[in-house]
């Protein structure tokens, strides 16, 4: 277990009930944070994650809100502070993922991607900066921001914009607020993916393996522990994002 601070600390984790959000919630609990666990529709999973969080000796409160609906960032932050006045961390982990090229992207897909993946973190960060005033914000990105994979047009665009927002916010809200991001690679492949697909993906990763949620938790802990880091995007992907070499004269085998 991580050494815990004697000073009370709390974190709001959006999308904290399942998958990577769950791992982040538990990782913060191990570090001694009380957890405000936001969820949309995964109530049963949220309650189970909350039980696991509390088993680590900290407190956990559940907060339901559809970030794709009428976003009420002021209310979410006000409720968070009512529960935990020692709130000092916001983790923007909630995300939606739609596979669609530009040609196939509907307004519904586009609006949902921007609303959940960009607008919600934008306004939650704004409210956090205004009401909490000091602490950290960590945005969860995707190592696909290193590429231009138009097959995920709206999703990827929203994450690229969130990366830029991370750097803008780090400047505007300094020195009181540190804003960073984590950009995961292949960590939790969708359950519909075959073993053959996974092997194909891993072959393109220089470290030749997928990551684990604990790698992302360690990245989170690093960003929390190093208080001279802000405006940074910490990519955790086995160097996959560095594989786009491009063509050059030295690799040309023709005349």
C-alpha cells in the first residue's frame, strides 16, 4: 500500500466506476484520498467500486450525472465540496468512444464526443479552479492523439483538443493549480477484440506488450507527487506513439 499523508485529501473522479476510472479511484484510495466517484449509468458497478475504495480505509461518495445531458458543472463541484471540503484533485476520466470516419460521423456522434470528452472537462476544470482554488487537475487522454486516425474522427478530435486545453489551463490557473494529462496506450482493449487483433496491435508496440492499469496509476501518482510538473502530457504506451517514422532518403531502396 502507498504511504498515506496524514493531511485529509479528496479527489473527484469522473467515470470512476469502471475500467480505467475504477483503477484510478482505487489507486487514489491506496494513496489516502477520499474519493468522490462520479458515474452516469453504471450504478451497480459504482457501488461495488465504492465498497472496494472504502475497504482501503478511506471514505467514498457516489455522484450521478449524465455528462452528455444538461451539464451542471457548478452543481457537481458544489456537491463535491459539501461532501469533502478537503477536495484538492479533479481527475477527468469519463469518456465516450465512437468509431466513425469523418464521412460517417453524424451530428449526434460529434456532439456526444465533444460534450463528454471536451466540454465536461473544460467546465469542470473551470469550476474547480474558481471554487477549490488550489490543487491539481489530471485529464485522461489517449495515445492516439499522436496519430491522425480518421477512423475515430470525432473522438480523436475531442481528445486532441483536450490535450491543448490541458496546456492552456496550466498557464491560466498557475501558480495555484497544476494541470496535467495522462495519455494511455493499449491498456484495456475492448472485450469484443479477438486475441489475433491484440497480437497484431502488440506487434507494433516497441515494448511488445500491452500495459496494465497499474502503469496508469503509477503515472497518476507521479503527477501528484512531483509538484513542479504542470502543463505536461505523460504518455504511457510502450513507445507506440513514437513509431510513426515516415519515409526518408536513407530507407529508400530504389534507384
